[in-house]
C-alpha cells in the first residue's frame, strides 16, 4: 500500500463509500450535482460518476494504482467543476448559493489535486509541472481557500437555514452560524496569505468533522433524513476528508508560521 498521509486513507474510503452509494441509488449523490435535467445520457452519467469514485477510492489504497487513480479522480472532478458547477456562477453571479455549490466541488477537487500532486509519476511531473509537486499543492490550496470563503459567506447569507441545524443543547444557534461562517472566511484568508495557514487548514478540518458528529450523525440517527439531507451528509463527509488532505499538505510547516506557504517537507 502507498498512503501519503492519514487524510489520504480517509479520502480514499469516503470515495469508495460515495461510489457504492451512487451505484445502489443510481442518483447523483453528494458531489455529482448540477447536471441539467434535459441532458442526454443523464442517468448513465450518474453511474459513471459512482464508478469513478469507487475505482479511484480503491486505487488510491494501493501503490501500483495510486498514481493513476489520483490522476483519474483529479481530472474527472476538475471537469465536473468546470462543466457543471462553474456555470452556476456564470448564470447567477450575484447569488451566493452559486458560489456555495461550486465551492463544495472545488474543495473536493483541492483534496484530489493535493493527492495527485504528491503521487504523480515522473512522466506527469515532466509534462504537467504546473499541476504536480509544489506547484500543484500551491494551486490546490488556493482553490480550497476560495471554497472556504464561499462556505463562510453562505453561513451569513443563509443564516435562516444554517441556524436551525445547530443542536439545541449548544444554544445560541444564530451566533454559532455566524461564528462558524466567520471561521471559514478567516481560514480562507489565512491560507491565501500564508499567515497561520497550517493552523487554519487543521481547524477547518476539525470544524467540518464536528459538523458531521454534532449535526449530521444525530440527524441520520433520528431517521428524519430526506434525499436532500442525505446528500448533504455525504458531501460533508467527503469535504471533511478533503480538508484533512489539505491540512496534511502542511506537514513540516510550523503551526504558527507567518507567510510560510511551502509544501510539506
């Protein structure tokens, strides 16, 4: 096996789960949204996405296939981001929801990009130096940071949707919605500027993971989960795994480094 980091293993497992769920349901689970209802072959595309997720997840766990799997997943996710998600912004640039949905896919692309940058074979590194090695990790972090800012803004713009998700025992639902939104924005700025970037990346992974444990797991256990909520649970799990990969990319960078944007040592 060839595991580049703990986040690598978690990311692979979430991809496997995403693929299995997609094959069972035959729907666009989680990250595979945005396909027009009238698009020819739409149903087949749902299964293709599920197969890509499953195959790449399995491939990421084994040394002999990890490089190919990381390339396949990165390219497929990037194409999905450009073809199906970015048009939301082009059609409605003043609607924050356009950036939220695009940011979800962008954050997952960032995780896949970091893995590809790490695992890319020499052939890829010679021909695609902009997307591999240190350059690839740097661009992946920028994409991830922009996604975090989009997440943060959505907490402010759609506070009426975010606040009710806060567990009652925590209290102060609107305050928590604003706090977590502000944390996302601050983390995105930190990663873009390189100021406390490692700390910011780690804390966003913790924040996303806490959403899974405090919000989505209890909601799923209650049995009151429709298709939309189920999709959000899946997305949050994949986002957490992607955030973990990005945080792992800062290994070797001091926790409180200022303007330290080098890749892991």
